[in-house]
C-alpha cells in the first residue's frame, strides 16, 4: 500500500506539471533599449524556446528621425533593410499665378481669392522645405559642432531631435492648410491652372506627415530565427547616409531552455542493501547445538542512495514552459552507509519534471546489485548449524522502482550545437 500511494503521488505531480506547461505564456520578443545605460540595454529576450522560433527583434528609443538602423547576428544570417533618411521633399513648389494688368486706363482689378492663396501656399511650402532639409542635415551641418561632417556624422540624441522638429512639424501643418486652402479657392473660382502643382505639393506634404506618424514609436524591428539553447550574438548599427555614427552595439544572450543539465541529490529505491551476519540466538536453550541464527540488515522497503543525473529536455513544446518542464534523466547511483558486500554503484533511468531547471523530481528504474540470501537460507532468523561456515551472500543484479529529488548542478548548454549551425 505504501509504494502504491507514493507512485500515485508522483503521477499526480507529473500531471500537474504537464498542465502548467501546457498553459505557458507567450514567447517574449527581443527588445534592446538603444538609449539605456551607457551603451544600450538588453531589456528582454526569449528564454522559453523548445524549438526554432521566429522572434521579433526590436530596438527601442532610436533616433529614426535622422538615422537608419540595421541588425545582424549569429542566430540568423539576416540583415534588415534600414530606414532611408529623407533628404528633400518630392515635388516642385508651384509658381505663383498672376493675371496681367488690364490694359487701358484705370487701376488693375483686385486679385481673386485663388490668386491670393497660391503665393501664400508657395511661401509656406518653401519655408517648410528649407527648414526640414536643414533639420535632416544636422548630423553633418551642425552650427553647434564644426566636427560634424559627411565623413564623420554626429550622433544627435532623440530628445534633442524631437525638440528641434517641433517647429518644423508646425510649419508642415501650416503648409498643408495653406495648400488645401489654395486648392479650394481655385476650384471655387474655376481656375484649374495652378491646381496640378498645388495637388503635387499636397501629396508630398501628406507623405512627410505620414512618415512622421510612422516614426512616432521611435523603434526599429525585424524578425530573427532563434534556435533553442543557443548563444546569440547580434550587432546593431546606426548610420546617416550609410555612414556609421559610432561602432556597432554588441548584444549577446543565451536563448531558450537548456537541453541538457546535470543535477545531484538523493534517490529512494526499493533495491535493498542487504548484509548478513551470524549472531547468537537469544532464545536458544542452553547447550543447544545450533546457538546461532542468520541476521539480515537492510530489509527496509525504501532505502536512500546518492545520485547524479543527466537531464535531457523532452523536445516537445507543450511539455515545457518557462517555469516547468519535463526531461529524460539517467545517471549513476551510489550506495552509502551499508555493510552490503554487493557492488555499491548502480544506474538509474526514468522521467523527470522540473521547476525552472533547478529542482528535478524523477521516477524510474534503479538497476544495481544486491546481496541475496546465502545458499541454503531464505529468511532472517534461520538457525545456523554449529560448525557451519559464515554465511556468504549471493550477489545478484535486479531492477527496482526508485524516485529521486535532485538539484541542478551545472548547465551543459556549451556542449550543444551553436546557433546558426
């Protein structure tokens, strides 16, 4: 009954862990804060990988208002296409439309609403174009830093660029409003001549506004393929017109769960460490011819051993999560504290559940030698005839149920295949 109860408890533990593993949370992305610390900070990376996954790699807090970014790494040969810096607005400012003054005596007629709105629109567009182009060239033409050149572009913090861009964005809004006002005025008056140029300007201004909107998250992302239990090395580059602004940032981390770990601890086995001796029978009558009897030690139902296990993760995603998982475990078992004459080293093999690869609960088979009854004996307390030689046990190999509780001792990830192979 005792062994049956323990086996049921172990089965319940295995089922509970499998349920928790099946409810594992979503895979975390790779996030690197470009402005964190002194050289950037790795915020998150995947640690619950049991198979090769496509992971989103995001570089946050980048100054994508002025620079382009790229990611390359050893987990995948994948270099992302960076943002291209906008150097100028597409489109040609519209030419102001004027109506020749009427010939003959008298003053020229006052300009129409269309004729007034078009020059105002042209002036707004030109001012925005000039100021935006000046903003885009600050890494190479910086009035505050003469060392900024096309060969050595300066690094301008995102916060400074955001402040410098505020008046430019205000000018963009004014230019868009003036263009739309001119288009509406000319259409109302039936003057179609300036409308194509005005519409081209409106489209170019709207494209820039959409571009600002797309850059509002100030992050750069790409997808990378990451094998489990792999060491990943990535480099992140920042460039202005394809010229790097500083040495690339290096990012290294170990992704996914360890496929093989070593743990050590106690094992409880049904294999008995028996030992035999001849002792005086306390109940034998005085003068008895057989005053001795067989004493047997190590007959406990469960017995303690020491074990060191190699745990190999089961390569099934739903059987593993970040905090719980399963493994196939095997390793040597050593008997301690026994007078048994059988070989003290055995072997254990079975299945395990673990908590964060730190604590392993294992159940399986213990293969080892045990000392069986000496020839001619079958139970403790049997009388030993006078003059009979000291009973010698018969060593046999047997397989018995065992369970173990072990703690992680070392990570074997360095012995596995490297990422990108």
